[in-house]
C-alpha cells in the first residue's frame, strides 16, 4: 500500500523498523512509507492528503501515539472509506471513538459542525474570570476500511485497536467484543 503525496524526505538503505523510528523521532512526520525491495523510506508530512493505492512491496505506517498529546490522533485529517455508522451532534472525538469501537469499526473520523470550527471563531478579549469553553458538536463517522486520507482543519481521525483474543476461533465467535 502507498499513500499518494506528502513525501518530504527520502532515506535509502533503511529497514522498516528504522523507518518507523525515524518518523516517530521527527516532529514533522505524520506517517511513513517503506519499500522492502528498494529499502527506501519516505517520510510523510503533517499535511498529507491522498488516496491509498496498491504498490508492490510497500507498506504505510502512521505516527500515532496515545501517550503523546500531539500524536494522539490524526489531527486535521479525516479518514475516508465505507461508513459503518455515522452520527450528528457528537460532543467530542472521544465519544466518536468509543461509539465506533462498540460497532467494531477499525477507524473513526470526527469533524466539528460548520459553525463550531476554530477557523470561524472570533477571539474575545479575556476577562479575569475563566469561562468554561462551550461544547463543540460535530459529525462522527465509523469507517471499516481506509481508502483515503484528507487534510481537513479542525477535524481528527484515529484507529481503534484490534481486540486481542487468546484463540483465533474467538475472533469469529465474538467479532465485536472489546
């Protein structure tokens, strides 16, 4: 698999794990692409936007880290693919992620409603009293297969972990158990 566009750096004579490590250590890196035959690593920029296409001997990885605030999810991106479930007026991305996990969806995307986007918000002079931020409502999509990744400001997407089962058979008996 390959994701079109977004390459900002090419490193030759690299192995897959070294490519992933290079991406994690580079703050500008959103994801990486590694070709096993050529042993070439391509780092993808934070403004990556493109379709996933078949490419022999190539794999794509993303720098997502639940422990890191910046790389907690795919910030300013939406995952595009077949929708399993969608909902409007979802208060936040965590609820979107949880709902998608419950239906067994591997990916989720959340984008704020048009009137809630940060780019539409006019700064207000700060007062001495701290006011609670208003709840931002948005649209949630649970997606079964990633076909494309699109840059869309104020949105974010992520991956739901695949449940770990002791026996392969249990995967078929309880496919949505988390």
